[in-house]
C-alpha cells in the first residue's frame, strides 16, 4: 500500500512548527515563501526541481 503526501503539505507543517516552536517570526516565514516563488521563476528552477526529486527518491529508497 502506497501513501502519498503532497510536498507542499509537508513543508507547510514544517513552517507551522518553526513558527510555533522555534519562535520564527511570521514576517520571516512570509519572506522565505515569497523568495521561493521568486526563485521558481528564475533559471535555477530546474535545478531546484531536480534536487527535490532526487531527495524524495532517496527518502523513498528508490534509486534513479
């Protein structure tokens, strides 16, 4: 049985936990999220996507 979770849900939980338990200010979390949207529109987007896919494959135990 395979259970899938969207990566954005996992990152959202991590962001919530950072704000709640680590004392990260809300404005800093918003600034980081906006930087992510900006980064998605640059030439680095394919590199970030490839790295994310590789990391997910490693976590799942699948070899590329």
